[in-house]
């Protein structure tokens, strides 16, 4: 694992650099800091994807087998058609080399840093994912970044929810 932050863009030497990048990235600005990370891998075993985003939904297409899945609040493509009517889908293209294939890791924020929850001493924090970030590493040149993000607002803050958001498990109906 080696992140180089000396140039115009941070670069990573391997996919596992995305999590540490997202940890730093989410500490800046007015967002919610990521506290958990989920590397995205296709069922075929490939960790390389082409991405397309509309609103807070990211379509991921496996570069190995072509399988299409969605990263979103519910991890399914239910809102994809509506999102693409409202906003022209934007494909990932690397700002450095023009590449279109990335490794992906989700950064997930819990409610610990939410101002509404932090100001309630003595009240338990919800066991839920507040926000997700779609972190990436360009396979060609290693540039690290965040391609998309969105609100989740459901739980638990656990592997099963992470996998649903990543599009790896079906979303349990009635949890929206």
C-alpha cells in the first residue's frame, strides 16, 4: 500500500489504497467522515469496473464479465431510469490518463458525526449507515478519487448493509 500525495492528484499503487484515501477525503469539507470501507469485487472475481453516474446512483459494469450492478441507497437499479431522465449519465474518465477502468471501494459514514445526533448527549446513536462514497483508483495510472456519493439513512452499520449498497445483495423490501 503506497499513496503518493506529492503531485496534482493523489495516486495509489493498489486497490487497497482507496480506503485510506477516502478516510482523508471525507475529513475535508462539510461531509460525513467515512468510518467503514467495503472493496467492491464482481461475482466473477474481477475488481475492475467501468462507472456511470446519475444523481446518487452509480452503475458499475464489470470489465471482466460485463455484469451490470448498481451502487446506491438500496443497491439496485430501481431509480436508475428516473435519475437518467433528470440528469444525463456521466461516465468515469480519468482526469490524468483518460482511462475508463477503476477499482472501487465504498466509504461508509455512520451517525457519530451527524450534528443532529452529536448534540444529543445520553441518547444512543442510530446503528445505521448515514452516507456512502464511491471511491476509485484508476487501473491505468493509479489516480484516486471519489466518483459519487449519497444518503443512505438505514442500517445496520454492518456487512449486510454494505453489500446491499454495493449491489451485491438484494435490498430487503420495506427498509427504505
